[in-house]
C-alpha cells in the first residue's frame, strides 16, 4: 500500500487550505508588527495578574496587564491579531520582579489600534516568517499530493 492510495482529493485540498491559512496568519502577524513599529506610543500599564511557571527545571515569569489610553476610556489588555484578549506576557526575571513590586509595566501600543500592544522590552519581531515557512511547506506537500493524485487517476483510467 502506497501513501498515494490514501491521499484523496479532500485530504489534498485540506493540506493546501492549511498552507493558505498559515500564509494569511503570517500576513496578519506582519501587519500588526509593522503597525506597532511605525506608530507606537509608550504608557504605564497596571499589572492585573502575575505568575511564575516552572517546567523541566526552567522558570518563566509572566504577567497580564491593562491600561487606558486616556482618562475615562475603557481598559485595553494584551491581544493578538486573532482577536484574543488578556494574554500573558513573559518577562525577564528582573523585569518581572520590578513590575510585580511596583504594580506597573511600560507598554508600547499602536496609536491607531491600542489593542495592538506589548511590553516595551519585547523586540516586536513578527512570527510571520514562521507562519509563511510552515504555510509554504503545507502548500508544497499539498501540490505534490495533488499532482500525484492526478497522475494516479490518469494511470488507472
């Protein structure tokens, strides 16, 4: 039994759609990172939750924060390009200790979209390359599967 025997058209289409989806995620991630780099402002956010997680002997120091762009405005939390809100931010231990003891953290946000924000200490590098790379792999696998499926169909006909 060969792998081609199981690569039906719906499976190949699903693999190709996954590649396209990952490419879209990459583009949205890049857009958010570029917006933050080009048009950001710094503000002090209020620490709402903090925790230290330990896994395999390594500690990670994480916080959640909120801030209001202006007095009377609703508070904004860390979000991402998928629309998720109130996400954790991992900090270096010294920055974590300082933030937790003071209850504040310096945060950069895009002036036109305050939901696009991150701690000032983060580099702001986008995960676009990862999404694009994975999407490309899925597309190549899907296209190879499609070509093989078409050849398999013409050989048996």
